């Protein structure tokens, strides 16, 4: 994807992030989007399967406007 002043990559990013149903899916997702969010790529690579439900819960909470 070429990003310029009229690009809106965030919508696609959010839709694909929401479609992740496992840590494996998340890692595939962040590999695709690492050009936009390299920090997310590094974090996802370090996550464990035990981190996955905590991540999903935190993501849902943030989407509702509640932050840690």
C-alpha cells in the first residue's frame, strides 16, 4: 500500500487486527503491516500463547475507550 496525504490505512489495519483469532494470526498480520507499525511486530514476536487472551481483552477494552 502506498501511503500519501489522502491515505487511510487505519481502517484496513483495524479490520484485519479484529480478524486475528490466534497468536499465529496476529504474527502474520503484524508481518504484513510492519511497515506501518514496526513496534507491534517486535511485540507480537515476543508474545506467548498465555499473552494472547490478555492482549485480546486489552484491545477490546481500548476500543471501548478504557485504557490501562
